């Protein structure tokens, strides 16, 4: 695939730098910077990227080429945005993550992998506003950043899986020493919110695999509420769920599903977490599917068992081409393996799925051993297990498929997959002729999925019923809502001191320097990492701190360090070694902070106030409305305004309504249960009569 940077390199007669997609940004590959992010990113661009010969709205672009395989070269773009020249210098993502008080950084770095259909095109001017990128991350030069979007195979890519992209992003952030990275988890799969599904199944979101943890919740949800909600939902007993649904139409379906997966599992499935976790780690098995589908359509179970036994017996004896093939389950039964049979069977199913997917896309040919191994690694991290299974897969039957191994024309080991002709299909087709669907006018709702036919269909069914629509349980409903209202997560990279001849300090400006009009003490920047030699003096530390702050923040452009706290008695020429321990935080005083600048903190220059009934004190990214009297912002949902409805042109909050006249009735505001932490803190408020009364008075 032609990439713009490749064409540019050909014109300039130079050889482009190529890196492996799966090894890039591993420790020491290709670089191992130990400084702060503001320095590491420059070193990264110099060593690992090539500048493009064009800009996007005046912003310079670098490109790093990552090779996935012989036919796939992935462009990783880095775009430097100077805040002083940006259309919007403030950061909405910082505000929603709770970082409104951060000082405005001078530079933003956008890390972008475009959708693969755009790999052979130059970046467009609106590149920073496109949401279909495979990857878009933003990191401020102070090391705080945001993962804005990630899209893998299910998001439209033909080549990269979401986990591959996420691994790459995580390694890049790690090697560049980014301090904190936030993400707003709005990811869905099969219509399910993954923050809810994975929260119940694993105790964390999909991003939790890479260390992302609760940052802040919307609608006043606190971390303890979130943890409590996860505990409440995930600890539901399966037997209790079956009992609670006993008088509902879903009863038989849920009971069958639970029993089906309990039969498949080697360990006991007691809670809903056990069930979801097991279902998300297995694939549907073709042989079991066929038996189950046939069992649901047969007159009796005993007759069906015989028909299955006869049909497989005939197939095995009448098809000569299958005589030399053995079922994989029989092969592994005679193998002395350190892995249990279930693990080997699962690995074989993953390999078969990869071969099937390749065959459906390409239509012919097989996969080389390396390509097949790489595809299977997206689901199984144990490479020893994969090598062991691949070695034993030759003329073996897995489900309804035969896997063969041979040498292709390029003298490379290649695996192919072939379907087994199924004699059951004819009888199934005959039954279907007698079971044609009714006309649309008379058709009944779509039937519930047959347990085991499709794991994801079963997960969706249980998700919708046991998590979203549990019968008559206010506690479970509020727990679910608390998790759905917790969208903001963050990965915090802890500081680690290197074993070298350098001293590292976190330099923070004294909060008292920000005591001015419209400048809260909370706007003091987070500590900036400063590195000096082992023999550095007090003056060297002052100069390094001054340089770091000037290079990072807009209002520090002319800052001069005059004093370092706890070093008052030392002269500028005195050596630091022994006076301060490496890794310590230092407070500096100085002059030259531009308190009159508009580029002060990332939340913007507005001095607006959030005070909502749900407890929110700051913008959390949800839709809000301001009272036309007190100008205080509140959530529209908490004020009884549905998301589907437009914001009214005139709004008066309940707190201001009494000033217009006596209330017409008592306010039916709060539903709370003081006995439970979750119910105490998560409440939804409806519109009261006082509001309607105030609107009539204003009109």
C-alpha cells in the first residue's frame, strides 16, 4: 500500500525508517528516553519520525512507518499544535476530566493513525476533528493527555484490531513518559456499553486492561459509588436471578442459558460475574451448536441423540477423504501437554476462526504459519501454547472444519481450512420448508436466541435482561445507572527515578504567587520534572526550573526563579548533592507570571459556576443548562429535561423559584435511601410544580 511518506522519501532519494508495529516503543526499541515528556517527544520526532513536506493549517507533521506484515505499512502521524496560534487554545477534554485548573500548555501533540482507506492520501485540514481515525491521542507538553478515539476491525479497519492499536498507544505513552492519560469510555459492542459489561465481568472497563482507572463520574457519581455499584451488580447469584425471573417470560430462556454454560465450564459459575467472564472468554463450538439446534427441533431428545449418532457415523465411514483426518480432541487426548485440554481446544478454535476470517476476505489460499500465529495472538497471549497447537494441527477436524498443513509455492509452511459436508443440512432444510415465517402482519416478535448457538447473542440477551431491565429492583437500577454515568477513566504513570548520575526534582510554583483577581490558588501547575547533573549547584537548579516552566506554560514565558523553598540558607554556588534527595518536590518563588493573560487555565477564561442537585460542582461533559436568574449551571437530566427534548428558552432553577412567589405545592424532589451509600449519592430529580409556577410568573 502506497503511503505519502514513501513517495516523499523516493523524491528525496532517501531510505525511510521502518519499525515493527508490534515491537515499536518497547523499552529501548528504538529509543529509551529518561527525561520529561516535553523533551522526550522532541527526541522521539528526531529519531523515530520523518517530517512531511506539507503542513495542516500551519501545524508541522511527522510520520513514523510501522510494518505489520509484508502487505501492510501503517502510518503513525504526529502533529504539533502551537496553542498561541490555535483557534481554540483551551482544552475541553481537560475540563471534562477534572483538569480545568491546569495551566494552559504551550504545545499539544496529536498522535494519529488515519482510517486505512486514507493511508495513501495526505492529511486533510480537518484531521483533528475526524472521529473515524483508527487512533487519535492528544498529549499536552506537560505530559497530561487524552485518548480521543480508537477504532479497530469493528470500527471499520481492514487490518488492525482495537487491541493492537491500544497496545501501541500504551507503549508510546510509556516510552515518552506521559504522566496521565484520560479517556471517555463510550465504546459499544453489539449495542452493549462495554463499561457496564466489562465492569460486571472483570471489575474494570475494557481500557482497564491497560491500567485505566476511575477518574470522575458524571452526575455526581463518586469513586466509592462506582466501586459499590460494580460490587452490587457483579455479586448477583445466578440462582437468585433465576428465581427472580421465575414469573416472567424470560424465565425459561435465562435458566437454559445459565445451565448451558455451567455444563461447559470446568469451574463453578455462581455469580453473574462468573457467567459473563466465562462467556466472554470462550467461542461457540460448532459441534455443540449442531447438536443443540437439532435437539430443539426434534420430537424427542432420545430420538435426536440417535439421529446425531447415526449421521456422524455414516459421515465418518462413507467419506474416504476424511478417513486420514482425526478430530483434534482425539489428537490432544494422546499428547503429554502441560496445558489442560480446554485450553488446547480453545486455542484450536481461535486458529480456525482466523483461517475462516482470512478465507472469507481473500476467498482462496491459506495463511502462513507466522501470519496465522500473529492473528491468533490477538486473542491468546501465550505464544508457547499457540506454537504447541500449530505444531499438532495437520489433517485435524475442529468443529465442522478440517485444518491442513503444507508447503506453498514459496516453500513456506501454510495452513488451509476446508468445510466438512454436513448430512444434517438436508433434513434441517426440509424442516425449514414447513416452518416458513408468517406474513409481517401476523409475525410475532423475534424469538430469543438458542443458548450456545452464538455466545454474543446470549451475552446481549443476559445484558439486556439482568443488567438493564432487572425486575422490580431500585437498587440494581441505580447501580447500573451509576456505572453508565461513570465514563471518565485515567491512567496514572508513577514516577520512577533512574539509576544514573542525575538528580530529578518536581518543580512546583508557590501557590501564593497566584493570589490575584480571577486566579485561584488551585490553578498552580502540577510539578514539572527537572533534571540536573549530580554535581549541580543551587543556581543550576534555579535555571533548570526556570527553563522548564517557560518551555511548558503560556503564562510562564517570562518567569524568573528567585528562590527555592527549603534552600534559603544555601548560596547559589553551593552543590545540591546531599541537601535534597532525588525525586523530591521543590517549591519555587519568582517573578514574571503573566496573570493578565487570557491563556491561564485549560478550563477557559469563563468564570461560570456549576452547582447541581446531583452533587456535581464542575463540568463533567454532560448536557447542562444555566438558570436565567442566578446563572448557575445544572444538568438538564437532573432538572427533568429529557435528552431528546430541546432546552427551554427560559429556565429558572428550583432554588430561585420561591423568590417569585409561594410554591404551589411541596417539592417532590428527592428519592434517596440513607441506608445505602450508592442510593445516598446517586439520585435523579424530576421537574417540580414550583418551576412551572415560576415560568408562568415570568411570562
